[in-house]
């Protein structure tokens, strides 16, 4: 990658290799996970995340360490689709229904319903979305 392209990088380990994709495991940790007092505090958070990466001409094998790279623009796109757009939709439904003097209970249920419908639609179109948000791999 060039230095001018802003990226988010994580070190991972190849878990599985299929015909067209590679499954990589990365350890995601909060800022306090590296703290010297994490054993006493109990607030440290480390989770293992599994990522599927398309396999264009990679010569990797299971167990190899790799650098998983996501362009920052892709991260912003995922943030928008996953958090910002549903927030805008819920607020819009709240405002529109409140303008039409709908009762507060119905407004609240409609907002939750539209949020559930949004995330269900997101689930249905996950394959299409995953084609637009792609990770890259580099061997270490």
C-alpha cells in the first residue's frame, strides 16, 4: 500500500482457505486491554473476529500471519450503513409521526419497528454490501 492511502491495519492469522476466499482471525482489543492494571480492573475487552477476504493470487497457508488492511474510506462507508443511516431513519420517523400528532406509544413502537426492518433489510443484502466493502491481505 502507498503511504498516501489511509488504512486500518490488524494482524491476523489464516484460519481456513477455500476456493475463492480466505478466513482470517484477528484479535480486536480495547485501548485499556494493553494496560498494566487490566487484571485488577476487569474492564479490558478483547474479542476474536473472523473476517472473510477474497483470495486473488495469495500464496498463503493455514496458520500464516497476515496483515488485514481496510481502506479508511471503506470503514466510513460501513459506519454510515451500520450506524448513521439507521439513526437518521429512526429520527425521521420520530419527527414525521410526531408532526402528525400520533400518540407517543405508537411513535416509539414505529421507530423500533422501522429500525428492526432496516437491520433485517441489511441482513438480506449482506452479500451485496460485502462486495462493496473489501479487505486486503499482506503476508508478514
